[in-house]
């Protein structure tokens, strides 16, 4: 469903979780959020406008961003799980 992420209610609990291996070429389904298990930088591509951004020093826990890519280059955070 194209654009479904735009109306996703972020207050509703995730219904699916998938481990993410950061990769510079692999698209993933648009996330509801990411879980970060080990702190570090997180370089992602935002779902709406396809811009790349690096979030510095992301702490462990749920990080509320809707993305379609988690890049290996620039990402030092680990134990990342996509929540849907």
C-alpha cells in the first residue's frame, strides 16, 4: 500500500519485528520505528522525502522514525530491529 506510512498511528504497538542488517543498497519495507539495542550513530533514508540523515549517538530503545533504508556507511549503532 503506497504511502501507508503517512497515516500510520505511531501510538499503536508494532505488529511485526525484523532484524536489520545495515546495507548501502538494500531497501526495506517502510518501518513504523526502529529498535536500537546498542548505542551509536544511525544513518538512514527517510521514507517520505528519500533524504539521507545521520542521527548521532542514538541511545538504546525505540527510535520513532519511518525509514526505508539503514545504511552500513555511517551506522555504528548495532542490534537494530525494524518494527512494523
